[in-house]
């Protein structure tokens, strides 16, 4: 296969995302889909990672291999941490594509990847599809994609054909993570990346804070109501939010009581949120509150009252004291313990081999 | 002779100067009125005269506040009597023998005392009682005026008493009985003090005269920059007030017809004007600004003000007045002129705080119309696009889906699946009644709202009333839209509803929503709508009278009834809901603020969908506290779906669900009939 | 500064159903007037702010009759030029690749400094594709601009704030020409009243520039829409906890959706559940749930 002179190689390139500490779930989901396609037509699954030097350890790479990666290319640069910027990896991506153009690029459908990858591949005439639910090759070897439209109220099936490279961005959480095969391994190549942002210069960085995270765009929201018991409850909730990479929300009562500013209020007279995960602590679920979070994909609620209305919209309802549960969660999720947990997990994985 | 000439000259010079000043200072105000937009307020002149007299001479509204009303009556009557004194005093200057006679003279002195008593009461009120409503008023002005009044009446007493000492020696008259009894008390004092000599008495007379006439003239010249301009403007303000149902917002045909361009092409839509500058106000609005007495009655009853929001209707009027004064004076005019009324002079936050409840207008003794100004200023913000995020979303929903909730128009009648009564589909069949359901009752997820709609549906069905719905042809009535200042959108919604109602076959409209009731009853007719419209409480009352809905057992509960602003104050429907409650055996205990003085729940004028940050106490919660004070009251009865939402939430917020239940009138009626919910009309 | 803003019409969110969309793919009737896609509202606001009170900006919409709605609002926001880039079919039939090509080709023939595009929910590829085709830099997820530098011909740039992942932000200096993308809600937009909108409609009749599509085809087949369906969740792969499963099972689970169907847990397990227990038990239950839902990694 050839494309405008460049050779299109029979590979699937997966762009792996490690911005939240570990591989994001969608990375593993992508690998699952990549392997499926690759097995069908004999392509090779290659993974490309942009990371700060040392951020991707060999055991991290092994995990990718266990999920189907055949080659792992780690591009390292100081500027790839602590936060990855779309425009900062496009140059590296392009220089890679100049050398070896994959048939298909798979990446997460999040702003970081869609916009960065689209900008990088446009000059190659690639076809890009974002917000995909599933992808397969049909009998004519055309790529068939199902995409979300209109806030996931509709699915549209598109086909990509022709000789141009294809880019598929997968909606996180729809494919599921397959079972790893710890027996598999893959060579890891490390390269020094060049970050070149043409005509754009960074003047200042602003690090995040859960209480400043925009509620509306947050993927996850942890919200508290009267049942959280006071401003200390919100302090703990903020800790939990930090651990879960979530934004903090609140009911009107909590705002009234002055425990948290109005900008955090969810509901009819506050913000309307559509996160993938909404966790409600000590919120009764009055209709005006539900108005603001009804469209969340997954709702979890903790409330003392078994009859609380919030349970009617919750996929998982926990009957108990909100503060106590938050404290437990914070304890269980604290990084030190988590790191230990991860190490123990890694050891277990190794012993399985 | 010499004395009279001197005093006459003094009077002449002072009068020319002061009246000149008065004219010079009044001109900008009158000019501002002249350059404002026209609105016709001459209709029904006889009624206007009669009612103005009742307000001006009878102090009808003023007396609602006992102490202030009485003291004002004292001072006001003093002003009337003052005229007699002026006639007599000036008359004496020309012809010393002139007198108004002993009876009137006696009256003058009586009022001198009454006015002094009024002044003392006023000072007591201002200095000791110090009601909150004066906060923000110019108290110096008030005290200066009280001082002037004192000077005048004291002057009257002084010159009258010295006049008697001068009668014989200086004017060569025989002493007459002029009725000024105060003189009898004062003369011996003067004589004792040694001021009985003609010389001293002449001086005393002159001093009294100067105090009296001089202060009056000074007062006239001072008026244009004082709240006491209401001496001139109060009566006209009452006379030129808006007549008819208070809830009407759009001007009537008579109000606009003879406006400027003889109304040929004056499209209706030009008649509600966003207030970008003073020129966009009507002359009546300008009149209002200068009529305000700074009494603060409006501020006292304003729910937004009580909730700690930045709005005070009084300060709104005063701030506008001050801005207009600055403009007319040309002070820093370029700066002042570059300020926008909505946003700079009156902050957006202030404007959006108003619930358009109308309590301020109801309380104002000089019938100032706050709401049209607030709405006009909001409209200026709307046209400039300055609308907060949340209400902006709601406005867009109204524009796109014709309901505030952003739901598919097709789902509007979804609630009817809960009831078995079959409502006719007015898109295809005809019925006697159209039930205009309204946004909140159709879409809100509040459980109480669902209960009340179900109850009303069951009652109407049970009574065998021939009722149909517009289904998805119904859109928001636009009552809130209009009051949020989005005139264009109101027009759009109203036009679509009216088109639907024209195509449908029915005779009258009933609505469960006071806000829709108000729009359909008062504003739609200005656009050409003609069908009669009733609130469901009125319909239920009729059905009960006819025996079609018959309570079978007395509920025997003590309840209080909340008058919804858009049913009570704005539309004067007070009795129907109370009557049906009584028929169901409900013992009604009135809250201190009831009937026309009802206290708003805080949802009107689009407030239901706005940011409440910065509220100290939500009006709905203050209201529930008010009800909790009533002994033995277990039910808080509402007759508006918004009230249901607001008060249910308030009761939950205060955690007093077990002491007070929020119920709809319809629910209680249903309970007393013993009918089962969702009873079909056939059974 | 010459600012172009690309806008598109959409159907009101509650109307987004397969049957409606299918109808609109054929024709947007008057009854079905579209609405401005929400992120485009932010884009318009940004364009307006960027061009300042005196400068005007141009609005461009690609498609057929549906463009009218977007261009109306654009006019109401103050766009001095409204350009309709005519496509052969309604824009709903075309995917981002085709649209981006057309936009880039049109922009490439002109001399704009800044192109602003809306990006609904941040995962639309169009703005970045346009930038890529033009060879311009793209600053994504702009949520404000600070100031203009003194503009001389040698160095013309603006200072922008850009949102990044996980709540990070940065301040950048971007030289012209540049493409900016904004998500809805990032730039609080002004409200456009019905009156203003009506006035804009009035002005629109005479002020739309109809433009033929530039010739840009590269000879490759475009993406083709095959079907629209109501959303159907994809069957999820699951990691079979049992390590001792047979190689065949393992293969099956790796084969993805269809193959793993059998090993999926029973459906009723997915329904709403209310659990009682001690705080520790509840917290653990919650974490289990989050792992199962893949909100937490399984390690
Ligand atoms: C016009 C209008 C607009 C409104 N807008 C909004 C809005 O935008 N957003 C909003 O949130 N509300 C809004 N409300 C208010 C809404 O009706 C509710 O009053 C509010 O949402 C209740 O907040 P809450 O659940 O925190 O408090 P509550 O209703 O008091 O509920 C507290 C809950 O916490 C539980 N609880 C108590 N202690 C504990 C504990 N130790 N552990 C666990 N659970 C505990 C209780 O069982 C209860 O369910 C609005 C109301 C109106 C009328
Ligand atoms: S209408 Fe009501 S809320 Fe508005 S200013 Fe008057 S009293 Fe206050
Ligand atoms: S507006 Fe009316 S009620 Fe309010 S302060 Fe002025 S005179 Fe008094």
C-alpha cells in the first residue's frame, strides 16, 4: 500500500494515555480493539507513548504487552509532564508518521487526543472519526465505525475506504478491558522527543485544583449535600475529589449553609452537569437537584435514608453515613497505600507467569 | 404705612426671586417629562377625579400605616389650611381690615397646633422609632422640611398675635374678634416681656411675617430638589395612574392610540420599549421619579429587599431620579450620559432580583409604578445580551421548545397519562373549556405539583365538565418572559398560543397557573385575544355552587391560605379560593401578610430559574416561618404550581414537614368530596 | 485583525432522534429551523470579543438551507459578513473530514488572521483538521484572551488562555495566523434577543455571500454515512477473573465483543442496587463498583 509516496505500513498505532498516573482504562480498551483488528488481517499493534523521562517504567510497558501491544515506543521529554498538551506532541507524532505511516491510528476520544492527533494527521490526508463506539473491518476491508451523535442519543455508522490512513478515536468506557495475558511481552524503544510548537509560546502554567475544576466539563463529579455535615465534610470531599480526579459539586442546601460557594451548585438554579460519574453524598435528590445531574452516565449515592429519592436515579446506592464513607474512601485511595497496592498487584501478576 | 410698604416690597422681591427660582428649577423636570414617551392616561376622567380625591383627601393608602398616616394627615391638612392663612396675611398687607372671619381664623389656629403635633410625631417616628423603611432616604431633607413647616406655623402664630397689638396703634383699627385664639395666649406674654410697644410689636409682626411668608416662598423654591415635590406631583400621580386590572403589562389601545404619530403605524411592539435612556421612559415614569416621597413603604414590603438582595424599590426610584437630575443639570454630563441606566445606574444584579410581585406598587401612597421600570430596564439588559447563564438557558428553551424546561413539546401532555379522565384533544375536537395547563404544572417533577394537577383533573372530570387540552399546541404563556424583559420572545410565544387558540374550538379558558392566568387575562387581550379566562379556583367555586362538586365531609382542619401575587394582588381574586376552602370545612387563619399585602414566594418574574447566591433568607422560607407562627395551623394552602414547588422546598429546607403540609386547594376539595383520585367522568 | 468564525446549525437537543435527523438530512423545512450549535455560540462570542467594538468579523457556515439559522445568530452577534459555503447535500450527511477540507480550502484562498471554531464537547476534530490542512497552529479549548500585543507587521499575536487536561491551564502567546477552538460554556456568551435576531434576519437577506465550494478533491473517497440507529450500548469485554480458564476461552475473551458474550455476568447484576453495611464495607463496595465500571484501574 502506498500513500502519496509514503509507505503505509500494515500496523495499528495505539496512542496510549498515562496522564492519570496509570494507563487510562481507555488505553487498555483501545488495545483490545486493536488486537482484534490486527488478528483479523495480520497487522502489527504498535503503541506510542508521550511521557516525561522515567514516567513509563518497563513494567508499565509490560502491561501494555499483556493487553496486546507488539511494540512499545516511548517518546520522552520534560515537557510531556506533568500535563500533556496536544500541540506539544504533534511534531513528534508527525516525525514518526513521516517515517512509518500506520494503516490505522487508535486514540482515546478526549480533547487531548482528538484535537492533537487531528492537527497532526491532516496534512497526510487522513480520515478522522471521533467519539466512536466500535470499529471493525468489513468484507471489502473498509473500516466500519459506529459513532455517537447528539449526546449519545443516536448512533451513526460510517465507512472509511481508500488508501489514506485512518484515525479512530474511541469513546472511553464503551469497549471494556479484556483479560491481560501476562505471558506476552514486547520490545520497548525509548526515543528523545522534540517538542516544537510553531508560533505558539507558553507564558504561564496554571496547575489544577478540584475546587476550580469546571463542573460542567468534569468527567467525574463528587457532590455533597446537607448530609455531609459541614465545611469539614467538604474538605474531605475535596480530598476524595483529588484522588478520583473529580470536580466538587453541591446541593443548594450545602450552598445555603455556606459550606461551599454557589459556583459549585448543581441543579435547576445551579449548573447542569453531564459527567460520566456522579457521586452524591448526603443529597436527598430533590427534583430541582436531579434536574441538574439527570444525564450523568453513572450515578452513585450515599445516604442515611433508605427511601431517599436520589436512590431512584442511582446505579449503586449505599445506605450509610456520608462522612464515614468518604473518610474510608480517602483512606483506601491514598497514594501511599495505592502505590503499595499497585506493587503488590504487579508482584502477583509476575508470580502468575 | 411704612411697615406695610416695607413688608410688601420684601414680599414682592422675595416672591419674584423664589418663584423665578422655582420655575428655573422645575423646568428641567418638566422638560424631561415632555421629551419622554407618550402614554395616554386621560380615560375615565370622572372616576380618576373621584378616586384621586379619596386618596388625596381621604389618605386611603397612607392610613394603612397608622402612625405615619395620621401624622401625615395632620401636616397635610395644615397645608390646606395654610392657604387660608396666606390669603389673610397678604390681604392684611394690602388692606389691614381684611379678615377671613373668626371661624376660619379659629380653624387656622387649630391646625397650627395639629401641624405642630404632626411635626412632633414625625420627629418621634424618625428619631425614636426609626423604622427601617427610611434606610437610604435623605433624612436631612426630611428634617429640613419639618423645620420649615415648624417655622411657618410658628410664624403664623407670631404675626397673628403681634397683629392684634398693632391693630389699634398702628393701623388705627378697632380690635376685632378674628378667631386666632393663640393670639390671646401669646399677647400677654409679649406685653409681659415688654414687647407690647408699637415699635417692638412692628418688629415682632415683621419677624412672624417673614417666618411665615418667607419660609413658604423659600419652600417653593426648595421643592424641586426635595422629596416634597410630591406636594405638587402627588395628586397628579394618583390621577394619572394606570387603571384597570393591575396585572396588565402591555398598554391598552387607548393608552397608546393618540400617542405622537397618531398610532397609524405605531406597531404594538414599539409600545413596550426597553429603557436604555430616560427618553425611553414614559412621562409617567419620569413623573414617578420626582413624586417619590422617600417614605420607604415599598422597600418595607419588598421580598427581594428582605431577602438581603441588592434591590430596594425605593432606592431604585431615587437612584434613577438622581441620575436624571444630574443629566438635566449637565453635571459631568458626558460621563453621566455614557453611563447606561441598566447596568451602571441600576446594577444588573439589582434588576434581576425583582420577583415582579407588585407589593411595592401596592404599598406606594402615590401610586408609583416600579415594575414597568424594572422590566423596561431588564429589557435593556436583554437587548444588550446581558443575561446570566441560567436564565439565558431558560430563555433559549422558551424560544426553541416553548417551555422553560427544555423538554420536547410533544411531552407537554405526558402528565395526563396519570389520570384516567379523558381530556378532549382540542386540536381535533371541540369542548366547552380549554384547560391551559402552563409550563410548571406540565413539566415540573415536583411531587406536590403532580398531586395538585391530578386532583384538579379528577375534580374537573368528576364534575363532568367538558374540558379539552391544546396538547403540544400549548406553549408557555410568556408571562414570565415578558417580565424578564424579553418582549420579542413574549410576542412570539403569545402569537403562537393565540394562533393555536384561534384554531381550536372552545368557549372559555381555565388555568391552574396564575401566571398564565394573568397573561391570558390581561396581556393577550391587548394583542386581540377575546375569550374569557378563569382561575381553577373560580371554576371550582362555580361547580360547588351548582352542586356538581359537593363536599361530603368537613375536613375540620386549620389552614392558612397564601395569595399568589398573580392571582391576588395583580388580579384581585381573593375570595374564590377562600370560599371553596370554607365550604370544605377548612378553618382559615390569615397570615399577617394576606390579601393584597400577600408576601411573594420568590419565584415570579423568572426568579425561579435564577441564581440565589447572596440571599440571606429566601422569601419562601420567611413566609413559611410566618405561617408557623399561627396557632394550630397544620396546612399551608397554595393555588399555584410555582408556590407548590417553592413552599414544598422551603418546608423541607426548614425541616418542618411534620408541622406544616403544603397542599393545593384542589387537593383539599378532592379530599372533602371523597372521590378517588383519577376517577373517570364515566363512572 | 481579520477574524473568521465557523458556525453550524444543529437541531434542538431534545429533538435529536433518528427519525428527525433522517428527515433533516434531506431538507430543513421552515418548520424545522435549526438552532445554533451551542459551542458555536461561544465561538461567536470569542470572535466578537476578539474583533473589538469597532472591528467586524466574518461568519462562515457550510451546508445547505440549515446554514441560515446559524448565520442569523451570527449576524445578531455582529458578524458583518455572513458567508454561506454551499454544499451539494445537507451538512448532516458529511463528516468532519469533508467539512474541514472545504473550510480549509475556502480559508486558504483568503487572508484571515484568526479562525475561531466551536468544538462541541471537545471531541470534534474539525478545528484541528482545518488548522492541519492550512498548516497553521491550533490553540484548542480557548477560554479567554488577555490582551493584544502592539500590532506591527513583524509580530502579530494574541495572548490566550487554554484549558488542558485534568484542570490544568496555560497562558500562551499565539502568532497569526492561528485557529482557535472553543467548547460551549467556556466563553460565557451573550444572549441574543428575539428582536435582535429578527433584525438580523432582516439584514441577512441582502448580506449573505453565497460561495461555491472551492475545488479541493484529492481523488480519495470521502467517509460515507451508512446508517443512523438509536443508540445501542456495545457489549463490553470483561477481564475473566479466572486465570485457569482454557486457552480457547482466553482467546475468545481477547477476541472482543461478540466472542465474550457468554462470559458476561448476568444482566440483573447491572440494575440499580441499594446496599447496606458498615462504612468500611460500603467504601469497599463502592471501590469494587468503580473498578467494575472501569473508573479505577483494576490493579
Ligand atoms: C426554585 C428552586 C430551585 C432549586 N434549585 C436547586 C438547585 O439548583 N440545586 C439543588 O441542589 N437544590 C435546589 N433546590 C432545592 C431542593 O429542592 C432541595 O431543597 C435541595 O436539593 C436539598 O438539598 P440536600 O439534599 O442537600 O438536603 P436535604 O434535602 O435536607 O437532604 C439531606 C439528605 O442527606 C441525608 N443525610 C443526612 N445525614 C446524613 C449522613 N450523615 N450521611 C448520609 N446522608 C445523610 C438525609 O437522609 C437527606 O436525604 C431548589 C429549590 C427550588 C424551590
Ligand atoms: S415587584 Fe416585588 S420584588 Fe420587585 S421591587 Fe416590587 S416589591 Fe420588590
Ligand atoms: S416609591 Fe412610593 S412607597 Fe416607595 S418610597 Fe417612594 S413614595 Fe414611598
